[in-house]
């Protein structure tokens, strides 16, 4: 069975194994930003957007991507230029070891796509499904609020 979907704006056809998960398929397709931390949907490291909604790709079967639009961290950068959210994470020292960063950024992207002016509490809620072992989350929340300002042009 072939799965046809859009990955970071490009059409893809892939033949997954019957038990293959979305995280594995994306890694097999070269998406190195998609990390598996827990394998149970608890840590958020494998978060991608599926049809504009954040999902933990370790809990989604590859065949479920059929007909979907998948966006990974690789899809945010344009011609070597970081997306404003990525740049805000760097500028606000919200990147420590980097393992959780892609999932955090994808969760932030989903939030800012639907709510361009979130409160601190809304940012914290949006990031709550992403675990980080390196920091107290303050730099990440600050980065998302900074990215929101950048995207609004203020």
C-alpha cells in the first residue's frame, strides 16, 4: 500500500511497512528534526503538524498520513533563512541541547498560526506537551512571545 501526502510543501509517495509509524516514515524520508524521545506521545520531541494541527508522530501510523499535509521543522526554513520562530528561539537562548527544540517550535508555530497575539499562559499551555530536561521553560516562552511580536511586525 502506498501513502500519498504532502511533506513540507512537496508531494510524496511512500510505501510504509504495515506497522510503521509516522515518526519512522519521516525519519526514513530524511526529516532529521523529528526525534523520538518516549515512543508514547508524552514528551513532544516528535511533534509535527498534520493538517495544521500538532501531533506526536510516534503515536500516528504512517498510513494515516495518506492525503494529509505534514509540516516538519525542515519546512519552516526558506532558502537558508530561519523562520522568525526559529530565529527567536536562537536569540532568546531557548535552544539548549536541541533535542526538544523541533517539537517546541512546531507547537509554537501551530499556536501562532491560529493566535498571533497569545498571552504568556496560552504559550505555556501550547508548549505543555513538550518536555525539556535542560531548562525551566522560561526562555522558550519568551522566545514564542518574541516570535509573535516579530510576526506581527511590532
